[in-house]
C-alpha cells in the first residue's frame, strides 16, 4: 500500500512538473522576442 501511495505521489509530482517547462518555454521565448529589439 505504501508503495502504491508513493507511486501516486510520484505520478502527481510528474504531472505537476511536466507542464511547467512546456508553459515556461514558449512564455520565455515570447518575452525574449518581445523585449529584444529587431
């Protein structure tokens, strides 16, 4: 049972962390493109 809970926590943490780079990368690129003079 403890192993199952640990797996669930790991899955939740993975799901919580995965969108972060996906959202941060385009946002960072957009900010960089917006702030960078052409």
